[in-house]
């Protein structure tokens, strides 16, 4: 089996390539993993994407590529849709031409955040930001074009290789000894190592359709920050504030936590609590 990871320089993409090429039992089955990024293939260009994927002829394509700067998307609308929507469409089309399975990575931001419970796969999306809208359009393109797909919605990623909420909090804490964090944004922190393991399962079991995959449990950004400093032993004062008090360009959902029961039932495996995953990540740092 040939596995192509698009967006291999990103936080999840690099973790995936590492897992699938070194510690994955997929490797032991004689599989080949190729990681590529923008310098290898321009997914916003249909002809370039089709030619590249036809040359590689993968059996599985994992599309991790995204314009994921939520605030920047509001100003760079055309670029956001070019990568998150057109790019997803081009990958799905090229995958169909080569009969490849497409695993597309999406986001919790396809929801508006008004639900008082974690979202399930059948809840109706209603994004409130350009990022969320462009990612939802990408999902729809994949579903419409390529019948052999798995769409994975995930959230609040943290892990090595890229700056993330955890590293931001630690850096601000060291510098200022105090951080201000919102209490009214809730979600599901997700360790890229755990998500990569779940994607490995999805490949092995040949899942089809839409799945929510995050570490289990939910918390506010404020609770997440408090846990970071608790686990590291850093004496940092975490000051609560509301989203309305924190000026940012894009609107973000107040509750974007995801229910992963569908994945758990399908695999018989429950994603471990985000607190445990966070502790592991901090130990590796």
C-alpha cells in the first residue's frame, strides 16, 4: 500500500509521517509512506495536483494541508477558499482518477458553537468564520466527488513541530508570569500523536464516512491553561476573561467540543483523556 501525506510540514502531517514510517505496524506490512508539502504539489492548481498524484499513484491520500490561521482567513478570503475548498476538491478529484482513498482532515469550526453539548457527526454545520466556511465547503467537495473517503473532524491540536496553544501559554508564562485566557470557549484538546494513531486505525479498518476524533473530555481555554501550568509546576497567574473582552478578527464558536462515540464504537477504542495526553506531551518537551 502506498500512502501519500499532503501537508507533511504541518504539525499533524509531520506527526503522521513519523508514525506511519517508523512505529506503525502498517510499515511492517510493506507499506510505503510519502510526505509532501507546497514545494512538491500545489493543491490549489487542479492540473498540478492531478499530474502529481497520477505520478505517485497512492492507494491512500491523507490531506492535512490547510490555511488554518483563523484570523488571517478573514483578511485573505480568496487564499482560504483556494486551499481549504478548492485544494480539497482537487485532491478528491485526483484521488478518484487514480482510485485512491481520500482521508480529509477537517475542523470543529464548521459548527457555530451554540449547542450546549458536544457535537455529533449528524449535527448540522453552521460555521461563523471564513476558516470554518472554507473547511465545510472542502468537506462537501470531498463527499460529492470521491465516494471512497473518510473525513475526520478534529480540534484544538497540540504537539511537536509547530507552535500551539500549549507552547504559547508556556512562553507567555515565562515572560510575563501572568496570562489572560477566555473562560467561555470550550473544546476538545487533541494531541497529534493520538490523532495520528486514530488515523492509522482508520486506514487499517478502511473506514468510510465522517468521524469526529479528539482526545476525550472537554474544557475551556482557561481550564486548559490552568492544567498546563499545574502539570509543569510553573507559578503563573491565569486571569479569566470573556471572549467579548478579547479582541480578535474572526468570530469563534463558544462550544466546539466534539462527541467521538462513533469512532469509539467502530474501533472499540476510546481516545484517552486530554489531561493524560497533555501530560505525555509536556514530558516529551
